[in-house]
């Protein structure tokens, strides 16, 4: 999946690619230049995963304003 644009990856694909990078880096058997490239892609994959999780969270929650002016969060009622 190295050549796949990160924006095109699903959460699961990005997480799997990130886990693979972590395994390779922890193994310590890759060259420095490859490690730097892998780390850079890993950071981008992490950000992508975080964004996907945030999108999912906002789809299932909505912000509500109570009568007393306080703000809360409740499920969005996805029917």
C-alpha cells in the first residue's frame, strides 16, 4: 500500500499500513533513508486515522443546547 495515496485509504486500510510501518521500524532491519520515509508516511497515516475517527464521531453525536444554556452532546439518532 505504499504507493496508494493516503487520502484514498479507508480507516482500516490506513491502520493496517500504519501497523506494518511500526513493525518494520521496530524490527530495525531497514536502512536509514527507508526508515525516515516510513516514519514520514506513518505520521501521515496516523493523522488520516485520527481524521477518520473524528468524522465518525461527529456523525454519531450532535451538540445540543439545554434550556439552562449549557451545552452537551447526545447521539445523533441515525435512522
